[in-house]
C-alpha cells in the first residue's frame, strides 16, 4: 500500500484531462502502473495510475509519480 504525498486531481491519461476526482495528502492508494511521457522542451515526466482505496467506488486515474 502507498499513500499520497500531495493533493492531486486524477487524470484520465498521463498529463491528460482531469477526472474531477481529487486524491488528497495521505490518502491510501494502490499503484496500478507507470508511464513516462515526453515533456514540452525535452525530457520525460513519470506518471502512475492509481486506485483510491478509501473513496466511494474506488476511482482510478493518473497522477505524477512524485505525488
């Protein structure tokens, strides 16, 4: 089990549109996978797909891995 280190809005895909669901600091989450995406200007950004364990209906979405 992992916990969130910051507040983040879940995204539909890495660096994509938000889902309207927020993952809050210290929420318990399950990591489902990771993906690196290209960043404008060069470089990569790492994203992790998570499931919120204590929220109704256990929503899933993408957050920055550093979160």
